[in-house]
C-alpha cells in the first residue's frame, strides 16, 4: 500500500490532519470482502465504514452518508450506478478502483468535505470531475477556490491510444481548441493519443478550482508494473484502489 504524497500538502493547507487518502499497489487482484478487511486493518478503521463506488462509466455524483456505509464492501450495491461520491461525514472512507482510468480525490478543508472520482475516457468526456466540484458547491456550499484535488496513477498520453469514436465523444462537451490540446493525431488513420489527465484538470479548473490546487501524481500505469493496467495486461480483475476519508 502506498500513500499519496499530496496528503502532506492537504495537511499543510488545513493545518490539521483533515483527511487520509492513498492508493494501493496494482498487484492486488480482485477486491473481495477479505481484501477490504485487510486494508481496513492496515488503516485502523472498520470495513463497515468504507463505501465502494458502484462504477459504470457514468457522470453521476452521489452524496453519501452513514446510511451508505458498507456498500460494495460488506453488503451489495443497490441498483444505482455512480462513479463519484462526496460527503461531509467523518470516518467514512470513499473508494474507487481503477486500472488505467484516472482516480481523483478532492478535499475542501474549509467546509470539511471530501470527494472521490473514477474518471475513464467516458467519464472524462462528460466532465465528471468538474461535476463533482459543482455538486460539492450545491450540497455543501463549498467554494471551488478552496478545493484541493489530486490525481493518482493513470494511463498517460504517451500510451493511451483511442479511435475516432472517442474523439467525437469529447467534441460533444469540449471545444475544438480544447480537443486539439487533449488529442494528438497519430500517423495511423483515425488514431489519437488522449491526455486524460489534462481533460480532468481542465474540467476541474473550469469549475473554479485553482490550477495550483490540482496535483498529478505523475505515474503512468502502462509504463510500470507497480500499478494495474488493463491495457498492459488484459486482466480486468487486477485493479488498484484509491480512497479518501475525512478524519
């Protein structure tokens, strides 16, 4: 298990240990109830206080609380899909799993709100990270300029090849100029290299998050065996877990 270095930055800004966040290494295999309990023991929390996002490449953001504790961990999900969650409740650990997509953690140290996002190319094309910030503003009166965001390891533009269909999906919510920045055309016909991290940063910044408050861990999942990459291995059950909890 590895800690996000940005936690130190969170603590500096909050002047308190407001949130604990991190991500696991990628060679964990499938996230079973036993694996969640093992992680909970390492973090000295109860697995019943963890919440796993019911991911389905949506742009839905859920507001969660005590009633949702244990979803996807010790009890099954309901039928509602959601790829992002926010809460102002202490002691609830929000979790997403990824294996090339962008995991994003958010902290508002002023209103004491945390959020987490699973942002693959579909979610990124729908600006799910920005919508999560908007939800924090609507539900908890957060100010975007107070929010700190960090992206964990994901598949970087050096090796994230996509087709014309993905490019067209982004054109539905990003301007032509923005798409020129996010996509680099390959010599192959109808092939592009996509910069997912910049898409996430752009969505966050356009909702009012300061650029200096957006951090990228900088590790490409495809280029290292430390983290899970479906594109590198083809193994869907090997995923890393990203989490954040308000203390």
